[in-house]
């Protein structure tokens, strides 16, 4: 029986990995799995060697403060992978964790094929990493076609698979009547999947809701949470005494609520692709501690945080970062859009054209699973 070890470092990677493995299982049922994963991979019955929360850190200072814990987790993970002796190490995103593990694995057992999904953003910063990747990666799966030139330049085998968050899913419809009052319009809120992000952004979003409630009485605000963070967000909402706020974590319900939303406020990240794909207008927010922000400003090569803006080299979706990430700015920007439907239509149209450039011809997960299958049978 063939074996695959799936290595993720945060909930978004866990979600992406689960989509690929679901496709792979359809054509290759006789594969044994072990992982570092979260809710999504566990829902497929795949055992994780430890809880994903134990390695989910954000920001340079957070990593530095937890450097010994991270080093210990890397070593533990490497030992477990070597013991499992998989045919493929399938690493997904979170390069500062997953690729450190992959590099060690390749040195210890060159027979284990290393395939990485979601290329590190060398077009944003640290392009010099490419020469190092060549030494321990057998193949890399790209979400964006413009990335290909960087990896071709270093002769790193790669495949453009498109973005999995653009895939259409046929889920059964859930009854949302107990969540959504018929007289309310929905604004979806995404405070992040990491507790460190949530702790920074949630208070700002609660202040934003309070400002909206002083002027309007026809909105329902729905936080889209991971199962791991749902209770933490709920506790803060309850203590804020807001009555027009819900927190949801079920993927099917989240998708339906997003489809019914008239607007979204989202932390910077891959979720913005899902929002744009649902044809929901949005703004992007993000905040980090000042030291992290200074470091990033010195290192990054691009002007924007959102991939739609990066591809267009123009701010299509407003970005409220750092000092602009405050309740008043969010309120002003959201209200401005809601009062100007022509701006909403313009954003949706440009986003749709942009997303068409990064769609897979078939399915990103299917394309990725085909690459894994090829390595299993070669």
C-alpha cells in the first residue's frame, strides 16, 4: 500500500489539502495517510500527529518568541515522517514550517518524494530562496500562472493547477431561517483563522458593528470562523451585548451565507478569493504589531496585500492596513460602497475578469491529485 504524509501549518492549508486528498481518494482508494492537520483533514478520517494550533504562529516576533517550540515541533514532525516512511511528503503552504521539515526529510531519506502545494511567494520577497528549493523539492504546484517563470528560471519542476478556492461545490442547501431574519441584510466578516489575528481584528470589527448599529437597523453581521475559533469569537460577541451578530463555522452554511451577503469585510488572505468568486463586494483589513510591519515594509517588493490588486497592479479592493485598519475607516469605506452601487458593480466585474485568469481548466484539486498520482505510479 502506498503512503502519503500530508503536512500543513495553518487552517487554510488544512482546507486546501483536504480538497486535494478528497479527489485523490476517488481514484486511489488504497493509500495510507498520516498528517499534521486540522479539522478538514480529520473530517476525512486522517490522523494528525498533533494539534494544528500548536504550530500556528503569525508575524516575525511571534515566531521569534516561540522559536524553541517551533524547532521542537519541526524535529518531532521529521521523526514521525521518517517512521511512517511515506512514498510522498505532500506539504501545503506555511513554507516557514513545512519547507523546513521537507528539507530535513530529503537529507534523511532521498527516496521520499517532496511535493509542495502553494508556492512560496517569491514574487513578494526573498526570491533568492528559489536556489535552495531546488535542492529538496521534487515538484511544486502553482496557484497562479504568473509564478511559473520564477520556478522555470531555476529548473524546478512545477505545474500550474489554478486556485482551489475557485472550484464550484454542489453542497446541499441548509435551512438558514434560524440564522438570518428575513428583514436583515447580511454583511459577512472574516477576522482570520489564527487566534493572534482574531485578537487584533475582532475588537476593531466589534467597534465597527456598533458604529453601523447607531446609523442602521437593517443589517445582520455574520462572522465566518473555523471550528477551533468559533467559541473564542462567540465569547467576545456575547460580552459585547450585540444582538445582530452570528458566528458560523459549518462550511456549507458559511458558503450559503456568503452567497447571500451584500458586502464582506475580510482580513487579508486567501479568503478574499472566495469572496470575489461569490461576486460579493468587499474591503480588506489587516493589522500587526509595529515591529512586524516595519520588517515587512523593508522586505516586500509589492505595493498591495490582496492578490486581485497585485495581479491588476491597482487597488480594485480597498485595503485598510495598519493605522487605516480602525473602526471609523472601515465604517466610512463600507457605507461609501453601499451608497454607490456603481462602485460595487465595477469591483465585481473586474474581480470576475481577474479570477478567470487563475482558474484551472478542470479543477485545481483534480490537477494536483493527478500530479500526486503520477508520482505514486512512477
